[in-house]
C-alpha cells in the first residue's frame, strides 16, 4: 500500500508534531508513505533531516482554490500513483477530495471540528474525547490512535534548576488560556516567599500576541518572558523543570506528553485532553480551568518543596514510555490499514 501523507501547515505546532510522528510510524510499519508539505513549511527541513524519502513540496494556498489550482497537475498525479491519501487538516481533506473524487482518504481528526468529516472515508481520533465526539455523529469508519511520540523517552537524571524554570508552549489564541497563566504569575509574585525563585517563559505566536504583551505591560510580572515559537522544543524541555498547560479546551495536548517524556513536571488544567493523559498527583498535576488563583496555588506548592515532586516527574516519564509510543500505535494502524484495504 502506498500512502500520500499530507500536512499543509507552515508552523511547528501540535498537528505538525503528530504529522512527523506518523511519518515515523509508517516507516516502522514498513508502509511506503510519501510526505507532502507546503513550500516554506518548517517540517520540510525536519523531514529531510530524518532522511524521509521522496518529500513532495507543493506551492499551494489552502484557502484560495484559484491559487492552489496552479499545483493541480502535480497533485492529481500524486493522487493517482498512491492508494490512500492521509490528511491531518479538514481543509486538506477538502482540497484532495476535489483533486481526486474517487480516492480513499483517511483524516486524522485533531480536534472537535465538524467540517469536511464526511469527505473522508475513514476518521482517526487522536484522543478519547475526540473519539466520543465523532461517534456521536454516526460517521461510519471511526478509529482511535492516541497521539504518540516518535522520539524515545529520555533517561537523564531529573534535577531542579535554581531558580526553577517554568515554560508554556502553544498558539496564542483564547482557548489556550495564556491570559490565565499571566494572571497566575502575577499572583505568584505577590507571595514574598517565592517572588524571586522562579522564571516563566511562554513560547508561541498568533493573533493574541498583542493582547498577551499588553497584559504583561499592565501587570508587570518581573519573572515572565513572552517569546517567539522555538523550533527545538525538546532542547528547551530538557532545560525546563515545570511545563504549565493553562488551556480552556484541549482535544489531546501533544506538549503534555512531550514534556513528560523529557522528565518535566506538567501542571495542566482540566480542559479535556490532559485529563486522559495525566493521573492527578501521580504523574502530573491537574487544576480547574479558568482559575488563575488555583493555577498559581498549584505552582506555588511546587516552588515551596520541589524535591517532593521529583518522583512525580519520573512517573510522568514512565507514563509516556508505556502509553504514547510508536509501538503502542502500531497495532491500531494495522487494523486501520486492513479496514481501508477491503
């Protein structure tokens, strides 16, 4: 079976991380998969760095059909020479369905979207909440492959920096809850016993950038920095003690398992996906969403006695090694390939 593996995003957010993991999964399963990315996409360099074969780079614009038709002939040829088109975005499912009306299309569903679901022949949910969302729609071929990491879990010794390093990653939009995190940092700094023993770095970009910077100017948290998205997230995680996920809604949360795999302590809100990854006070900490004071209190406890949470960081690493690996995803992939081959 030959798979055309498509992801048209340009950045390096969660969807692109999953795309790269699937490319590794196909390779491990012995499935021929041709990755297709947009011109200028950050994943192009990463794919070539891993030695992925036959990377196809297409110069097309997802939201303007008259412009992506420039690449029509090449896209049509790719569709005709592959058995399955495997997509990660509803807009890609739409485009490739127009290009190849009779092709078999598998779409990995990363969120709670409703658009273009019926244009795919098979849907793969990335988490149990997304699976429940799809099953309520009675769409037919729906499967589950929980998101996973292609990279191995690191085995370095877990220690604590002084001051303690806290990080948060994501696209700057309302549902990611970064405004709640900035408020929580401001609350923390009012506690005299921890006002100087931590630093917080937020990494990302997007339409709320100006809002976050305005909040930082208004609240003036001394320990907080807002940074552009970093390409080498694993390297940053290796230098981080605590990763905070302040989201209001998450279908999964790739950064949670990435952070846990590197031995970081994850403090996340009860926003959906993290609740199916983390067992509270066992391998991470869960707090109520939309509650900056509660988030600040959870972080404060970690700052007071960090050594008490070292074992929790190790448990998080063990959780990822047991549940979110290529090997774990392999059996589900084989089931899906058999189903679409019929």
